[in-house]
C-alpha cells in the first residue's frame, strides 16, 4: 500500500470514527439478543448432530428455527439448508401464500432481477402462469394507498430492503415502519412481506418489529456469519409460516420432516458470529463509500451515512473501470485469487453480469465480493468482508487498479 493510498484510507477512517462507534454499539446489542436466544433454548452439543431419513423430531432443525424466531421476534420460523438461495426463500413465501386470482403489489419498485421471472415469467411455472397478478409502485405513498383502496384482489404487499441493482438507498427500519403505517391505514387484510437480504443485524431490530408479517433471506449473507454453507430462512406469523412450510416440503407434512446428513454446527456458530461479522461488513461498505467519494465518485450510501444494508454502490461511468474493479476484488480474495472474472450471461439477469467472489462458501456475499450488470451508468456493487482488515486491503487494490498507480 503506497503512502498516498495509506493516507487516503487513514483520513477516511478518522472521519468515520463516530459512525464506526455506533456500528459497534449496535453489534453489542444484537450479540446480546443472539446470546440470550442460545441460552433460552439451552443449545448444546446435541444440536450439532446430523440426521438422516425423514428427520422426524430433529431437535437440531427445530431448535435452529426457534432461535431465528426469537432473534427476529417472530411467532415462527423456517431455517433450512434445503433452501438454495434468497430468491428461493422469497419464492417459497410468494407461492406459499398467494393463490390464483390474487394480486401481488410491489411498493419499492421492481424486485431484484432473479425474482422477476418468478413473478412474471411466461411458461416457466411463474406466479403469472398460476393466475397471480402483479402491480408495482415505487415509494409513492399516495399512489400505493389509492391502489390498495381500489384493488381488493391485492393479497400481498412486497418491499425490498436492499437496493438490488438500483441506484437507491437501502430501506432502514424507519422507512419500513412508515411503509407499514401507510399500508395498514388502508388495509388490515393484506400480507406485508419484506425481502430482508443484506439487511440482517444492520440495525437494532428486524422488519418484524415494524409490523411486517413475513421476512426472508439467505444464510450465505449476513445472518449466516460466513459459516453457514447453504440455506435460507423465513420468519413471521405462524399461520403464514405453516402455509410456506407446505410449499417447501408438502402440505401434509410441512416442517415435521427434513433431515440434514452433515453437522448443524456451522449454522449455529454462524448465527452466533453474525452480529460481529455484519458490523465489519458495514464498516467495509462505509470505507469504500468514503474513500471513493473523496476521489470524486458518486456513492450510495453517501459518505458518513450508515447504510440500511452491507452494500456500497459506486458509479464508475465506464465498463472498463467496472471490470477492473471487480477483477481487483478477485485478486485480493483468499480463494481463486488467480481467476480473472469476465462478464457473462448469468441465469436470471437481463444484462451480462460480472462477479468477483473468491469466497470460502461459493457465492457468499457476506464475504468480500463485488458484482455489476454491464450497463450504463456502470455501477459496481461491493459487499461483505469476513474481516475489516481484508476490506482495507481491497480498497487499496481497487484504487490502484482503476486509478493507476497512485
């Protein structure tokens, strides 16, 4: 790290000292929440044992679900290594609750790219194929409330906490609470669902505390603490969780079955570590934002603003800079550092996407990773970091890559 970059990072850290202290304070509170849940459920070595066959009375599975329900302050939860991604978890919620003739209303704009085929695909088993309609507004309370008044077929209101590949700030709990208040002012009968990916442990609570009925995400993001090898979670009201469980397995068996032939230890240990790991990832996002903002790049979140998720988006205005940035992240990864990423036609995305993910768990975005759709204005999205120190090294590598030898 040359002197100019070292000074740039040191000045950024000095500027961020107050925000970093607030992040540490929140991590302490959330760590206490998780620890209390572990103690309340008397978690022991017996909960790490693998199971096979049907998995009836699997104490490890059932206790892990109960832990998540406690941490999220929810009535019930599903936590399963059989959920393959955040998109899968969200899809289970949609298909578990919505029925032919119902309407899904998205109120934070278009959902993340991989959900759009789930909702509106043609001939692929989408919601649309099953007669579920879709409407969309984007942060317009007046329009949202008018639609809710007029369209009684709306069964579910959907909000995305993280930005996806949009240029907007992630939702914070105050934003979620305001959306819920406006929805409930018109309708008590709709299900409110929040895509919580990248938002777990970022603030003092989770969306359930704001009145959300169902929230879901991936275990290879924040809440898996970097140790969960796969899986997803869904938390919320018991009646909805039971409907969703019937979609995960079958309506006649729900969460009564589901074995796992490997040890559950990483799922438990990952949850315990998650508040600390998430705090480091938040600091990493803020460091990227501050340093690149100081060099004249537009960033989201803006410098010195604690974001609502662990992502930092940077407008690079050049495909070449995006590609070099992503390759720099790959070069400083502990795994596959010798690999050179290229843009490619990734399933579920409208544009070519380039991704760097030299991670211990393949694709885990709580570990340091970066990705970008190759389209104007050429925004790169960087997230995660197992350790804050790794993020500092990555900032320097990215600066040298896109700004030349500074």
